[in-house]
């Protein structure tokens, strides 16, 4: 969810809760205020009629549907103003309506009268309807204002944030430049940008140190390794016993394994640090055919039955060299872990590559082979980094690799899109 949409949703939710609470309080206040003012008005009307009776106007002349003046025993105490709801006939509306009845008594020199005065009250349903319409109108107005704010105001406010995101996306170790940001009026954005600048400086420093260490390590290992290889090859050409030849061959293979590990770890480091140039859209089919051709001798040595289903044009966005490394590791894995006389099936299209091969079946989830230094048991010729490189390439370019067992076959699939 976008930040702007989340803020909008929270604003609407808070506004609705505020309007509900405000509407309830307004309803209660209006209801009590209307009753209070209506009571005061009725009291004023009763006092006015009482003064007219005291002035000598006969009560019968004043009586009508809303006013009732009734004589009561003189010895009764004077009644204070009382208010109560009642239902009475209302002539103008020609029906019975809920009305407020105000009663009060007063005494003249020799008589005691009770005046009852009726007035139509505003019902709670009418108040509720008014409050709901008012609150709904306010809410709609706020939504319009919010829509304008989201489209215009928020874009301006969040512009520094989007600029920061854009610079973070463009950050690259190969450019060897720390993140630099402009100063803004919003202090929180400036604090965020300052922190990101410091972190980018530290990342670049750590990257340079790791890269330098990796390159030095690779160089320092390869140089003596090459010397060892040369010495061993020279010794193998000498007149030596069978046991000595076996020992030299074992040392030679171990030395080559060290070289493979160094090259593979160096490749993994380059992939993780995104040291390769920007990817380009290439036709993967001819690259795959070249890799297969380069490994035909290994396939024949194991007497493997190879079947291919390769689309003539399968375009994938990837660096050409990395594409070749990916395919080499996949096919080499299917050959190395196959059985003599086994089979390999390779399928390639615009969306995926699928490689099936026979071989010893594991009793665990084969996805573990994508981890570093994970290999099948008793495979001294494997360093356990081939599929780790495949996984890192997929991660770098957004591919989705899977490894599963289907119909007693090892199946590795990579979805490009």
C-alpha cells in the first residue's frame, strides 16, 4: 500500500469517528437546548395569560385548543411550572401530535386558576435527521477537500520523500559516490537524508575494503596455485612410481578445487555487489547452444542421452557474460550429478528454462542445493557452489528458480518473467 493511500485511509477513519462522536454530542445538546428554550417560552406565555386574567379578562374568552385555564380550589397551594410530554390534537396539522404541556397555577384576590399551555415539540427523529444530514454534508465536504489535498497538496509535501527514494534507487557501488541530498524545509526529511548519506559513505567504504580483500586473496592464492600446478605437471612427466603418481594426481585435483572455489566465491561476490554492467535484452538460445556444444565431450564420456527443445528466439534481460555463467552451471550440474547412460532434457522458451536429468535421488528437499557448499554425499569432485551462483544470478535479475523431484528425475526450472 502506498504511504499516501494509508494516510488517506487513516484520515477518513479518524474523521468518521470524530463525526460520529460529534454528532452524538450535538444531538444531545440540541435536544436539551430545545427543551430548555421551549420551556422558557411556555412559561413566558403562561405568565402573559395570567396577567390578562388578573387584569379582569374572563378565562373563558382566552381558552382555545392550545390554552386551557381552569379554576381549582383556592385552598390548594400554588403550583410551580411543570413540563411533561403529551399527545394532543393539533388543528393546523389536523392530527394528533406529540406536544409539550406546561402547567402552572396562580391566584387572584379570591380565585385560584391553573393554566395549561400546549406547544408542538420537535421530535427526536427530526433532530436525528437534521444532525445526520449536517454531519454527512460536512463529511462529503471534507472528502472533497481531502481529494484536492491528496492530488495537489500531498504531492508537494511528499516531493522531497520521492526524490530521496529516486536517489536511493539510483545508488550503485560502481559509481563510487555517496548519496547527496538537498536541504528541505521539513526537518524530518533532512534527518532521514543525513542518515542515508552517512550510511552510503559507510557502505562504500566497507564495499571497497571487501572488494580489495577479495581481489588480493584471489591473486595471492592463484599465484602459488599456478606454481604448484606447474611443479606437479613437471613431476608427472618424470619417472615416478604408481603410488607417487597417485599422490601427485590427488594433490593436483585438490589444487584445482581450491582454484574453483576461489573463482566461484569471486563470482558470487561480484554478483552480490552488482559489479556487472546494466543488463541488456539478449537472445538466450544461441548462448545455450554454445554452452551445450562446449560440453559435448563430457556428455559423451558419460554416455548421456541429451534431448533439447530450444526456441529459436528466447529473449531475456541479462548481462551476456552472466547468462553464459548461469547456463554453464546449470548444464554442468546436470552432467556431473547424472549417472552413466542417463538422460538430460533441456527446454527453453521466452518465459523459462527447464532442465531434467537422471541421478541419485536425495531423501531431503533438493532446494537445499541452492545454498553455498551444499552438495550430494560422496561427491569430492563438487565444491557445492554451482547452484549457489545460479541462485544469486536469479536473485540479481529477478528470476525465480525451483528445484524439485518429478517422476524420479531432478528438475531445475527458472522463470524469467
